[in-house]
């Protein structure tokens, strides 16, 4: 099962709509595998204007728990960013259950405040 999930997520990362694809794939993972469920993480820090823009852009996903925000200056944030050689903030990334980078998501088609949730229109 894990191999199938990994393959689907890799396909998502190569798609034109990686964010929606990743959310839909993660949501399809059976509950009994949740302990090892990949997650979407938005790394931010205080006093970062682009971070504020991304907080607004992903507000719906952050509020419903589909994306988790982690302060890049926190011990957890520093450890994960160091482990994956992430340097740019903000960064929206897809991590596996061991916090290893599956891929970075770049969603340049959206604008601040836009609802980018994976819900169908």
C-alpha cells in the first residue's frame, strides 16, 4: 500500500495542480494508515511578509487541517528544514511520515486570499 501511495504522490508532484492532487491523495489514505500519513506543511516565520501572504493564500487549508503551519525558527521547524535542506521561506512542502521531503509545492496560479482548497466547485 505504501508503494502505491508514494507512486501517486510522485505523480501529483509532476502534475499541473500538485497541491489539489496531493490533498486528494492524502485524503484517500485509509484511517488505519494515518500514523504514517504524509502531510502538507507550510514553513513560515514571524516578520516575514511573504509568509503572511501565504498564510492568507492557504487560510482555508490551514484552518481545516489539510496544511500544517510550522515556525521555521522552532526546534521542530529547524530540524525538518535542516534534514531536507530547505532554506526559502515560506515553503509549502509535502513530507512523508518521517518528515522526509517528497516535494515542494509551487502554486503560482493562486493569489492571496483565494480559496485553494481541493473541494470541487
